[in-house]
C-alpha cells in the first residue's frame, strides 16, 4: 500500500485469515446440526484451535436419518454424543487424494476411521459427498451418515 509517497508493508496480523473448520460448518446450512452439536458438547473449543484437523461432517439429512433410526439425538453435553462427534475428527490436514492412499487414521475419540476408494471414496462405510472444503485450520469432507465410535460400535447400534 502506498500512501502519500510512503510505503507501508502489510503486517502479518493484517492479512485476512481463512475461516476455521467450525466457521465453515456454521456457515453452511446443510452442516448446521454438526455445528450446533459441536458447540453443545464442547468440541467447538478443540476445533477452534490451530489444528490442523480433517473433519468428516455428516450433512443434516444424515442426522435426521440417525434420529429416525435411534429415536433421539442427545445434542447436549452427553459423553456418548461427545465421543460420537470426536469420531468425525482426525488430526492433520488430509485432502481426498491423500485419504485414498491411507487405510485408516486415528480419531480424536481414540478409535479409527477406515478409508476405501473401491466404490467412490468412503470413510468407515460413509460415502464422502463433498471433498476438500479448505479452512484455515484444516479441511472438511461432508459424509452421508453419522459415524459411531468403532471401539464402542456394539452399544451404539442398539
């Protein structure tokens, strides 16, 4: 920027930053249930950190289908619900192309998600609908169903 013959370097703090992963989820109507659930369980505090994170965010329709199948969605600070949401988050920034080369990755919940590209890219059986929504602190991939923690799968399907 040149003002009155004076040159001024743009400071790093003045450079606009990309919104974070949760900011993107909040800004997308089809991802609003995940954003609200993240806030109600405290996951938003983790996702507000520097990261990087890779999120597999179920679209709202996936939450509606889970609600129909299970009869309820405990969107409050329920420990099981917090663990379920953490099973959608992996540390690191992984593009769809990188996920195709991986077999699995550890989640914040402590379990793992598996990747399969044989029938279109999938994460633990869920189809990835939209890939590579880039954020300042990671990347989002939208998925067609809610993922449940794999170390606790037998109780989550009841």
